[in-house]
């Protein structure tokens, strides 16, 4: 009660101390691994001397209470070990070790608990305020009338064991001081493959928190291939995936397309396929073109339209080249800029008007394309008119395949139209959707996994309201389709001016080879920039009649709202179980669309049913509960099997002792006293059982009558079997076993 009252009274100090403790650990690990970023937690009170002292006291007292129960009651070694050893690994893992004296005391606790436990000398007399001590002190009268007192503790033995444990711990701690590495630098060298793999997971936790470890799938090289909802948080390693050489020509984002998603299933985007995608005319069929020639014709239609606009003087002439080298990206995708003017030989043109190919690690490819920037969008919407060569047929297939919406979410998507607004102009409609996202949704790299059975888009829009690029791109595509605008989902990498400034380097190369035409950035030189999995991105592609596909960004900018995924000391556990990563702030529970109409539903902080962490927690708890039952059952079965084996081998004392022990426990329960294993005392209870008319002894009397033997003869035979070197016959053993079985 004092502990709880103090914690509630000093809650703000404990919370800030808890945040400070996490920040210190995160900063230390970030410095150790030379990470570019780490997870930072908000400290309400800045005085760390006070807050860290407060939270250390509460954590220490809590551990002391648990240790007191574990050590005093039953000397359970694993309780002592688990509560003290694993927290030390936070420092030991990166080569920061506790002092020799601290280790010596810790080993003393381990050895002391273990030795005393296995000696059996650890039960204490419990004070009962004037009454007779119970449970650990047993007194009774034996068959000869002597008053017996049984104790299960010996202070002298316990003291000797503790001295012995202290000596062993001092020797052991000296040995450990020479056996372990002594510096942080040594912990970084000569690492095993297991340690290296573990380091990668620790880096993820340092950057994204524990929730980052509970992904239902792992995106490879930053590209998930259209999988949705399984990632609880985005955990990039910021290792270089691609190296790109080109001339920067705009302040805007440059997209490198890798994956196209057409059919939305609620949990993923499927690429165009024979059952869902536009299929160009194959060889031998009637049409303007066939096979890969027709596919290339569709893919290059945007660049041809742009070239026509440049020839007519509507837009300024320009052309560009880009060299992309694969260092560690997924080799099953190719990474190309938009509006290719030429398709390289290594790039395949699929029969569903998409690009594909195998991009081996260590290889590079050069692409020719027409530079694109957002200023072209209104011109394209107004001026674009595609080639007459099969373009009408292509548009018909686009409208047949890229307006698909699952029936179970169509009505819910349509319900957002009143909040978003409707426009006949395609560009205005895109802006209305983006503005709605900007007002009502937040960018978050750790929004939490979509619960099992929930639709990814509608759950994000209705309840989650926090997400990263895949959430915004998917929701944007489905909303565009609900307005009758063909759209599809895209994944790849983005190159930003900030990324170029951070990782780019100038090359002594001819800029005219890589870029020709007017440049928004002036006379830019050729640069080589590194693209990491932190630059992996998802966006939407919108179809413009008469032109083709162009990229549209729906992801809102990241804003630091001061919240963290583990907001305070007391609610950390509840947040661990929240599948959404859980923001408990009341302001985050409800959001308005700006017109006064509340569009959110009640935030549910404890969605335990669908939380993978909760499932793991319950499973582990269930296993821990069952382990003692399994161990006890195994021991019972082992004893039973052993006595049966001994019986068949003619070793009769063991099976007789087994049945005698069961009978002794039955008598102890019947007379509500501790188990007494002395033969004379137990037979005295059996004699009382036979003479007491109120007890159920009919079966026992029937056995004695049928066997024609007295109770005293059975007592003597039992003593002979258990304590004498004289062997009894099988018939005598059977007699004793049946006798003890007859005791109820």
C-alpha cells in the first residue's frame, strides 16, 4: 500500500525518470552502433537527478518485494536469477560490465539460494501471535504415546551453507573477471554470426522500439511487394540499397518505380495478372500490335505524349539519363524512373503493360527518360491526347480493371465523400483527398499492425488514423477509385534533395550526357547518391485520359507531436498490448474533419484479441502454468512405471513402498494432519479407522476378513518388507499392495 501510494503521488517524477532511463539506454546503444537515429522519449520533468532517483527507488523496491517472496518462501533459484541477471545484460551486451564487488554479491545470492534450497534447510517457524506454529512445525503423538515435534530448519546448517556460498561466489567472480571481455571495443570485434544477427535486431529495437520486432512479415530491401497490415512498425537499417548517378533537375521528389499493385484484397495489393490485368494482344491475334511490342507501346505512351507536347512547344524540351546500381536491393525488382523514352534490353516488358526483370546485386543499368515535375500536371490534364494506335482500346481496359473496390468496403468509402468533397476536375479531386488526409491523419512509422480480419484501408481511415506511406497510398488509391478515377498502388524508392545533400557526391563527368534542357536548379553537375531502405516508399499512380499513368503523393509530412509509443511508466504495459501502438492521449482518440463533424470512433486501448504481443504473452503464461503440472505428472508416471518394473523384476520393497506412501497421504488427508511415514503411527490410524463406525471402512474390513489375516500381522509384514534384509514372496507383496489399495 505504501509502495502504491508513493508511486501514484510521485507519478510525474516516476514517468519522467522512466523516460529518462529509456533515453539513456537508447542513446548509449545508438552511440555504440553508430546509428544515425534512435527512439527518443519525452521527459516532462527535466531534472534527471530527481527523476532517475525516484524511478530507481520504485523499480528497486518492486524487485526487492519479488525477491523477498522468491527467496524467503521457497528459495526458488530461477526467481532470483531472472529478476537480477537479465537486466544486467543491457550493459554487458555492449561491453559495459558491473563492478567486481557487485558481481560477487550477485553470485553469492545465486549460490546461496541454490545450496540452501537443495539442502532442505530453509523452512522457518512462522509466528502466529501466541498460537501454535503451523505449517512448518509438526507435532503429534506416536503409537507409543511419545509427543513428537518435527522441524524443517536448521540455523547452524543454513549459516554454514551461506558462508560456503560466499566463498564460492568470490572465487567464481574472480574467475569471471578474467574470462570476460573488459571493454566496449572488444565487444564489437570477433563477433559470431549469432551475435551479428542479434545486433541487427537490437538496432531495430533501438530505432523503433520493441514493437518493431513483432512484424508478421519482413519487407526485403525496403519493398514489401504489396503486402499490407502485417508490419507493426517500419524498421529500416539505413544500409545502402541502390547507388544512383544522374543530374538533379528539380527540388521535387524523384520516384524509382519497382512494384505495381492493381487488385486490392483488404490485406495486400496483387500485381496485374491474367485474371485481373490488362492483357495486350498476343502473337497471332487481331490488333494493332502483339506480344512484347504491344506492351512496350503501352509503357512508352506517356513519354511519346510528352515528346509530342515538347515538339509542339507546349512544354520545354528536356531529356535525361540515370544509372542505377544494385548494392543490396531486392533482385526480383527493377528500379526505373518514370516516363522512359527507351526500354533497355535487360528490362522485360510484360504482357500486362508492366516492366520486370532480374536486377542482380553488383550490376547496373542506364535508363533514358523525360524529366517530370508537378508543373506538368495541369498541362497534361488539359493537353494530353494519346496515340490513336490502340489507345482507345487501352483506356477501355484501364477502366475495366483499375476501378476495382471490394464490395464489403465500398459503402464505407463512399461515406467519406461528403467529408472530402467532390469535384469534376481530376486534379482538384486529388487535392481534396490529400487535404483531407492532411487535416485528419498523422504520419507515424510505428502505427501498429492492422488487426487480423480487419480491412487495411478502412481500419486506417476509421480507427487507426496514423500510418506510413503504404497506408496513405492505399487509402488514396481506393478513394480515387470510389470517385471513378482509375488509380493503382506503386512501391519503390524516392530520391529527395535532402538525401542528395546528405549522401550525394559530385562526379567529374559530362553533365550533358545525363541531362539536356532547362534545369530548375541551374547548371547542376553529375552526382552519385546512395539510396537506403529508409528511402523505400509507396505512392499512388493516377491515370490521365489520353496520356497514361503519373505518380501522385498522398503521404502527409511527418510532424513531431510530442507523443511516444510508450508514453509513461505506468501505462507501458498496456501500450505493449495495444495493436495500434496505442496513443492513450484523449486528444488522439477523436479527430474532426474541420467541419465540426466528428469522424472518428472511440479509441480502444486494449484490443487484446488481435494483438500478437498479447497472444505471445498469454501463450508463454499458459506454458508457465502448465509446466509444473507436466513436471508433476511426469514424476507420478515415472514413479508408477518404476514400481511396476521393479515388481516384474522381483524387487518387491519398491512397489510396496509406493502403495504404502499413497495410503499414508490418504490417511493424512482423512485425519487432517501432516503426512506421517512411520509404519507404527500409520497403523495406529488404520486401527482407529477400523474401530470408528462413522468412517467408511467397509472395503478395508472386507479385505481383512477375506484374507484371513490380522492387522498386526500385516504391520509386521510391512516392517519386514520395508526395513528388513529378509525378502518377502510375491504372494506376500501382492497381499500388502492389495491391503494398501483398500484404504480409502
